[in-house]
């Protein structure tokens, strides 16, 4: 499984960015695709996840109402729309895929490379 993350960059506080996670082949209906983030000196933390087959979504409390995870089936891609960005959202964001939902990085077997999100205040 090869996941390719993209879309990171610099945004001002209150601004928006959209991250994308593309699968080199396809996600299975049983797949769960998640976004995690890791800031310097901190643990990797769960951000959001989506069940590919049903579209059911999950969010960390810290991003609920600001971030939206979605899928684009035709492109085998999962997006993370990040609005109302805050300085504490700055981190390297990783996408991951697995066969079951969880909020631990250990729940996911496949990982994309990280994409850096910087938020200026």
C-alpha cells in the first residue's frame, strides 16, 4: 500500500488548507483512512478518520467543527479540509490506512509521508 499525502503549507490563523491522501491503487470498502499529526516534541495524535465503505467519519475533539474529512472515490483519495486554523494546529500531518477504526497510530498499518502544516499567528 502506498499513500501519498499532499497539500500542506503555510496558512494564517483563521485560514484554511486542504490536505489530500491518495492511494496508489485503491482503498477497499473495509478500509479506514485516518489523519494524524505530530508537532515537535509531541506524540503523534489522531485528527480524523473515515470509513471508506460507508463514509462514517470520526474527529478528535480539538478539530471537531473546524476540520472535515471526506473521500473522493473516483480518485481513491481522502481529503482533510482544515478551516479556522489555529497556531496549535501546526504539525506534520500523516495519512494512514487500516482495516479497523482506532485513535492510536498502532491501529493503522500503512502510512504516507508527512506533509507540513504551518500556521502563523
